[in-house]
């Protein structure tokens, strides 16, 4: 695990270097959310003066619209060859770290001859693994290298907390957890948690990118923002909004499946499907929050800032369900020793 963390750290610094050495090239500066409308030249004055064109009016379209305009791509390197090479090295290091990480999780399971999800340390390392896997899967199909920096940071944070605070020696499961439902229920929850990380990251980046686009559209603005050069290389806010929606919409059924499997497992272990245990309550709250997000987008047409806010609230519920409930609230789902 420490080897994986070291490689992820090198990948993180490589992504930072790519952002540092990259430049805002013509492709990177293109914003699908901005359109410039130039007014017709003013009529010549009565005295025969030269007609002057009015100041162009920049019209900002709210992020989250549909259509081809939302399908632009980010370009961290911005056409800089050195930055592009560093970015490719960063991806290779991420893939290597993933292999070492997967090997660590696998050997942990082999050492106790069970699924390696019996405590918070094991669950955390598995969730971090799924975050990286989701990123690499997206990268295999879409040009989302711009997401690498923002993926490796929470992965390193999660693994750092896992090995320093949450670490627990390998041991057998308590009887209630010793079931084949562990493979089904917890695996579904781990994949869901990992993918929801990507959706939350896209929502956060959407808010930053939208702020940049609004500053660009402000006719009174004279100085660029401190990070405008970096934000210009992200995809448009509409594209980020669409990415968050697609990821959350695809994973939500799996999260629903995880909750249903948990209820079935609870009936087998404790003789009831639902007992309002703190973990069950917060799992339901998280499900309602994500359901509200998807419902608002599908029926009320919520996109952009409102949708991003609901998405982040839902992910915050997921985080509290994991860290807050497991550590600070006693219940049947509390992990021993943490």
C-alpha cells in the first residue's frame, strides 16, 4: 500500500507540473458556454462622421444546457508539448499506482481468506481503488486527463487517513458479517462511493469554471483572475455539468441495488429488513438526496448551479454516512475498533 501511495504522489506532482507548464492555447480557451454578439455599427452622425462599432456584448448562457455546445473538451497542456508529455507520464504513474493498489487490496483479502471489506481501513482502501478505476475507465473512452489532478488528491487523502488513523490488523469477520451478502452489498456500495466521487468532483469544478465564464462575460472586468489561466483549460461549465449528471445517473441504480441488498442481508442476519439503525437511516437520506438531484434535473429542468448544489449535498450525506456514522454513532453497522 505504501508503494501505491508513493506512486500516486508522483502522479499527483506530475499532474501539477502539467498544469504549471501548460498554456491556454486556442483550443483550451474555447468556451462552449460563451457566445459573442457584435452589435451593428452605429449610424454615422449627421455631420458625416465615421461610424463606430459598439462594444461587443458577451452573452453568457447558463451552464448545463444540452446540445453540441456542451461537448467541448478540456486541454490542460494547452498545446504545450512538454506539458503534454508530463501529462502522459502522470497517467502512466496513475495506472502503475492502481496496479500496486489493487495488489495490496487483493493480498489483504488473501491473508484472511475473505473479502477485504471487514473494517473501515479495508473499505477506505477499496473505495480509493474504485475512484482511480472510475477515472481510468473514463480516460479510456473520453479525454478527461484534466480530471487526474483532482482525482489523485482525494485518493491520497483517503489512503493517508486509512493507513494512519483507520488501520486495523487483519482479522476474521464478526458472525453477522460472515455472509456471501458481503460480496454483493458491500461491493455495490464501494463501486457507488467511488463513482460518486467523480460526480462530486465534476460538480465542484463546474462551480469554478462557471465563475470564470461569468468573469469573462463581465464587460467591466479589466484584470484576469488569479487562476483564470488554469480554469480556461477546463471543459466548459455545461460539459462539466453534463459529466456530473451522467456519472450520478449511471451509478444511482447501483446505489439503490446496494441498499436493497443491505435490507435483504439485514433480514438474514438480524431477522428484520429495516430497523432504522443510524447507518440505514443515513443510507436512505443519501438515496433521497441523489433521487432529488435526478428528479429535479429530469422534471424541473434544474441544471447548472442548483443541480451542482444538490449533487454536493448528496455527496456530503454519503461522506457523513461513512465517516460520521461509523466513527461517532453507535449502531449495528459500527466497525469494531474504529
